[in-house]
């Protein structure tokens, strides 16, 4: 019997609750699958991008850099490998001591200071990271290179005990090498590599881990030499640590650069420059800098280029310390990084007379008559003396080149200045200024090397511009003097005061004295050894100015396909055949019986040399020694330009350097 207050025992209540719960679960699944369908059908692309950003990273794989070769294929710059010990970033992140224990064992095995290895585990710029180059400036997604240049045998013992050295690996990493064939240095010609700057990375041109050319050919042809980097996409966990490789694109190696440099001539040029600079120092001269460059007269190609002081280009391999870099840029050390061939301009002295002869002819002077070579030449209240104050009487321009008479050129320059209107003359009508500019002086040659100086042609426009820029300071010094100089050198201070007073009043004027000094390559004229070499190559080559080039072609190291380096422009000067023949005859006489005869005594008759000495006077310093030449005289092939700062007379230091170079060229032919 049942009571009205009791439910039956057939389970209908439980069934109702079950159906209710099932309905809720079913609804949840419908919502879930509906959302999954929405994600897959309408939001798939957005979530795929987000997932890639969150779970993967792209690591740049640098390409093997192309080689730099001499004209015969000898490597001037190539690649080698160094043994590098790396540690996985997860080992550093997962250990309580920042991997100190592991790295202490590594340091003991490879005989390196443990702090050096620990410093490398910090990303440069991160909080608590040591200063570069101790920190690691590379990608956080690659193993950390804690030690480079490790002894291979010591390094391999690390991988034999993974239980003691977890996450530690050994790699052979390519690095730049400068093998110095035949003892060649060529540091300024080749240049060096440095880390990409933030601006370069931001521009998208290079990656954060790329090495970029910073000087010389490494910089000029960086894009061709660097190649195309590869890309490796890696998966990472929430901590940013690599868990696997997703995709990989191999890098394309850089192209080789074949140059016009002849390693044998380059070595001979460097040795001759170093030897004669040392000999000058033995004679009591500072001889603190020097340059020599060899050009092919027929093409403009650079056969050799040497600068002193120099340095070992391998110092950049594997990174350079702040102390080492400071030494390379220190003026006290002679600023070894500066190329004296292209980047340093000096007064060319009497070597400019080879251009002053055609300028004098353009001013209306005849090659057939004679001109007085006195011991001095009077302009206003000032006497301009001949070299060593010696007079020779009436002589031709030919003889003036041979013996390097100054006063002949003072005379023609002064008369030209007067004919132009004196202080009211114009640059465009000045034959001395237009002639030197016609041969490329005062502007960059266009050589395929960075950092070239334009030199200085102190014409009327330049004088005015400099005066406007400096007149306030100049006039102030005319009154206050130079007390800081007077304390140690009263005579120099007095000279500077007199100069300041004169320039305060008339410093903007192109005066007669400026014209006289200009004609013999003194005063404010400044040219690079390369510019003078280009000018003399033009004299030797019939008045044709050719743009100098070092690069000849680039070559794909895999396929061997070659692409020529574009030649620079070529142009003809106003040098006429009769004047050119006359100047070339005078330059030959310099070597046969003139100021360079002693330096070239006994030179083989089958390699006749023509040239011009120059001795530039520099205030408060020893003279700059110059010698410009070309050979063979009968059929010019090579032009040689040599300059030695504080090297004394051109015939005593620069000319012997040139002779040694010509002896090497004679063998080359």
C-alpha cells in the first residue's frame, strides 16, 4: 500500500536530472564546436600569425664571405675557421647558478678564465651585462659562444663527457683571415669588418649578427662580398628557449673580388717604403708617415698601394678591444688606421711644376725662350728664395724642371697674377688654377675605396670662404696673441701673431705671394699621393685622366660566373702634344742629369724612368719628401707616386723608394 506522500521507486526522478545535465553538456559542446568552426573558418589566418609570433623565431645564418684576390688569384683576404665552445641558453636559464658550475668545469678544461665565459652569457644591453666586447652581442635564439679560438683537442674533450658538460657543444666557425701572400700587408687597401650598427639593422640592409665592411675594399664591395644570409625558423618555449627547428633556408656565399693588385709589386712597395723611412730616421729625420701607389697608365688600375704606419689586419679577427682600437686611432701612434695614399693631403712641392709648365704656356709664355733663375725673387716687400738660395741665370722651362728652379715659376706666376688684374683677378681665368683642376687636383679621383680626400686648391673662392669662417677668431688672436704657445716657443708665437694681424685685414685676398707659392706646390696647396699619381699618369699617357680602379671583377665561387667592375670615366685634358712632349722630356732629364740622377744611377737602360722630385717645406716640421715618376719613358706603362712625411729631400727618401718599385715593375713586365 502506498502513501500519497511517498514517490514511486521506478527511477523517473534520476532520469530527469540526467536529462537536464545531458542537455547542458550538449549545449556546451555545441558552443565549443561552433567557436572552433569560427576560428577555423573566419579567424584562422590571424591565429596562425599570432601562433607563429608566439612560438617561433627566425634566426639569421650568415653567409660565407667572398674572398679578395690579387690579379693572379692569390688570396689577400679569405676565410678560415676557429674552434668555438658554445652553451645552450636553456642550460643557463634552467640552472640555479646561471651555469656557473658547468662553465667552471669548461674553463678549467680549455684553460680560460671562468669570468670571461660567464660574461658571455649576458646579452649586451641587458641589465647587469658587462660592457662590450665581454658581453654577447648576438641573437638570443642561438647557442652562446662562450669561448673562441680554443685549442681543438681541449675543446673536443668537452663533448666526450655530456654528463659533466650538459648543453655544451664545439663548432668550427668561419672567420676573416688576411694570409699575407709574399709578406703583403695591404691593411689600408683591404679594410676590416665590424658589427652592424643599430641604424644599419633598422634599415633592413643587414641583420643584427652580420659583420660589415668598415674600410677599404671590405667596405666598398661589402654587398658583393657579404652574400645572402640564410634563415632558420626555430620553435621556442614560453621562456624563449629553442625547442626545435621548423624550417631552414641555406645561405648563399658572397662573391669573390678579383683586384688589379699584383702581390709581388705590393710586397716590394711596402718593403721599399718601410726600408727608406727607417733609413731617413737613421739620418735623424722623423719620417713618421709615408705612402706609395702604383697605377697602370693605360687603364688607371691600381697595381700596388702602401701606407705607413700600418697594422696587422688580422687584429680585427674575432673582435678588437677598446685598448687596441684606441692604439690604431691615436695621433701619438701616427694614426695607423688612416690611409696616407687616399686620405691624407700634403703640399706637393716641386712635383707640381710638371703642371705649372703647361699653365705658364697657357698664360702666354713661350717654350722657346729663357727665364731668369735667380737665387731669390722679389714681390712687393718680400723675397721668395730659390731652393737652397742658388741661382743659375737664364734657363728654359726644360732646365727649370731638371734642376727644380723655383724663381722661374715665381716670375711667370706673378706676371700671370698681374695680367689677371692682381687682387681683382678671377679663378675661372687663372691658368694655374684651371690647369691643376683639369688634371684632377682639388677633387676626389673616384677610386673604388672609401674615405678619399679631395685635397685643397687654395683659389680665390677658397680664400674668401676660409676668411669668412675664421675672421673673428683671427682678429681676436691678432690682439690677444698666443700666450699658450709663447710659454714654450716665443718665436713661433710671434710668427702666429704676425700672421693673424695680416690675415685679419687681408686674409680674404688672393695675393701675389699666394700665386707664387701655388706655382711650386707650396702655401695652402694640398694633394694626396693618389691624386698626384693620377696626374702624372695623365702626363705620361698623353693628357688622358683615367679614374683609378682596384676592383676588376666579382666571381661566383659556386658557378664561376664573373661580372666586371665598371670602369670609371675617362677624359682628355687640355694638354697639347707639343707641350706634353716638352714636359715629358724635362721629366726624363730630372732622372738622367737632374735632381734624381743620383738616386737612379745605374738603373737598367731597358727600363728608363722619368720623374720629378719635390721637397715640401712645412712650418715647425721637417720637409715632406716627394717623388713622382713613370716608366718606361719610351712607352709609359706604370706611374709611381711616393710621399714621406718629414722625410727630408725628395731625392734622398722618396726617390729611392720609387727606384725599388720600378725595379719590381721591370721584372713584372
